[in-house]
C-alpha cells in the first residue's frame, strides 16, 4: 500500500493527528517550541519515571502519590529523551490524536464526515488551550482517550442505528475493554472513577431495559474482570520488589488521609454543595472554550432526546465525575480535565443541527477548504489563548534553570536534593537520578518527609541542594550557597537557592 492509498484509507485519523500536532505544539510546554516544561508536577512524574527505568522501586525508593501507569509512561518518555520532554510531547500528540479520533467518530455518527472535519479543530482548540489544560502533561490529559472511547460507547448504547449495531457494540468484548480502561485509569489517578461509575449506572439501566437482570450480572462480571487485569502486572511487580505496602501507603492511604480533605472536612452538606456549585460557576467562566460544548450537550439533550433517561444521561455522568473529583476539596485547574470529554456529545448535538441546516451545501471541496481554514484559525486561537502563550519561543539560555544547571558537574554519580517545593526541573535537565526517597517536598504534609529531608541536609547526603521559597534550617553547616534567583511567575513571587556540599 503506497502513501496515497494509506492517506485515503486513514484520512480521518490523519486529520485528527495533524489537528493534535498543530494545536498541542503551541499549547503544551513539552513542545519543541518551549525552552522547558517547567511545571513542577510533570517534572515530578518524569523523575519518578526516570527512577523506575533506573531500577528504583516507585513508592518504596522514591515518594510521590500518582498511579504507577503514569510513571511508566513518563519512564518511557525518559528513555526517548533523557533530559527533555520530547518523548512526553510525542505521547501528548498520540493521546490527542486518539481523543480526537473518537470525537470524530461521535460527531460523524450524528452528522457527516464533512461536518466532523470542520468541528474537530474547534473542539481541540477549546480543550487544549483552556485554563484546565494548564501547561501540558497532566495525568488526566493522558486519560482523555480512554474517557472518549467510553463516551463514544455510551452514545452508541443510547443511539444505535439498529438492533444489530447495539448487539455488536454491547457484546462482552466491549465491557472487557471498558473494564481494562477503568483499571488503567484507576492506576493513573483514581479520582476519575466517578466517570466510570456513571458509565456503569447507565449501562445497567440500558441492559435491564433491553435484556434483563441476568444479563446485567454477566456483563458486570466481565467488566470487573477487565478492571482487575491492569492490576495484575503491578501486583506482581510490587510483590517481587517488596513494595506492596508502600504502594498502598503512598497511593491510597496518604492520598485519602493527608492530601484530601475528604476525611477531615467537617462542614455541613449544604455548605459542601454550595462550595461545589460556586466552584462549578468559576470553572465555566475560566474554561468557556470547552464548557460551551458541555452546556450545549445538556441543553440539546433536554430538547432533542425523547426518553427522560436519555435527556439526563450525560448530565448524570458529568455530575458523578465532577463530584468524585472535587468532593475532597482540591481546586487546581487541571483537576477538571476529565470534564472535557463531555464536550464531545455536545459537539455531536451541534453537528446534527449543522448538518440539517446546511445539507444543501454538500460539496466536498467546499467543506474540505473550510476545514483547512478552521484548523489554521483554531491553531492561532490556541496559541494566543493558552496559559503558555508568553513562554513560547523563549531562549533556553536565558532561563534560570539553564543557569542553575551550569553550576552542577556532569558526572554519573552527581547527586541532588530538591526541598521546599515540588520538582523544579533540575533533575530533568541535568539527567540526575535521585538517591533520596523524599527527593522533593511533596504537596502532602507528611511529618516523615520533613524529618527525612532535614536529615539528608544535616548529614550532607547529596552533593547539591536546590531549595524553594526559603533557605532550609541549618543548611550552611554542610553546604555553601552558589547561586540564587528570584522572579515573578504564575501569579506569585518565586525564589530558589542552589547549594553545594562544602
């Protein structure tokens, strides 16, 4: 098969790929157009992945609180490029392509290929240039393809073309696949489980309506089997390495009892609902680029769906997703990334209206030219609308991380400790593999972490220390200050100190 034939056969996927490529290149700091991805969260993931690929046991030898599949992905990204996010940039484009491919399929089901070609860049620009997307590389971003596949399946469940299509898509294989995706998502960040709870409830209702209770039990067992499958390799890995207790402690226990307010929040239910409603209001204002599609989804479902259950199905899934994500009290911008998937059925409803209104303009050349124009305009919009617009094409040589890294000797056994803040990126650009369990000051206020980091400094366990916000107590006994930097970024003053062992 030559390139021309391949393009004709897979042009929809290629369109999604180029849309993902063009827009993400301007919006994610993992892109080659940015000096660094200096988001501390993703540098933390990268360092954990690096440790995993260098024989360290995550959670036991290195502490962080995200799921193991995320560190595996970042570890593979590290293998692609040891000192940059180029590998992660590739994975973001792939994830974006898959997400948009299911968006394309969903929109096409309700309209036509021509309409889907035009709408996909608009959806992508809204999603990937929003405040929620942040600086690129979030755990939730890599789960969007799995959520998009699931929402696509739900759409077929609710709008089958005929009985044969419903039987084909509702077979055991589909429930096994969605179960596997549920398990993988749980092992990336389990706060997204509200989405799959919504899927399960809607599926149960549809199966009972069409097939009866016996079929519900059969599909439930298959779905649960799918969930279990992704856990098996990690259970084996942690059992062999003696890290099962550490996995539970770091990923489950500490997240529930230290990071989240879910067990400590004593406010009334009314106050909680008020806070969540207020949060939802601000989410809409801050992320109207994709919430316009979500709002369209809820309104048009109420208008066009005939059965009451279908009118509220997506709203119910959204509510369960939102509740599980935000009930614990966290409000960081990227937490709402999973909500982006509800823009897809909204775009599909709009596409249906668009198709009926402009069906007489069914000239393929006209639609293709319009689609090309839209993708260009969407890329320009994304470039100027995203949070990283001012960081684009900055010189790497002028960045403070480059200056700090220039002080650090490049040697295989060079050691570094990051205290007072999350991983600032110095581990990444120097290629240093951490040697301390608490290699950074995590967002979880663990007394053990602070005690251990104080011990590392007191005993001079690392050759270099990078400290954020303030100078650590007693550091001058073992270390000398060799550089410092202060600047204003991301809405607050930042200061960092670099020390070397005397």
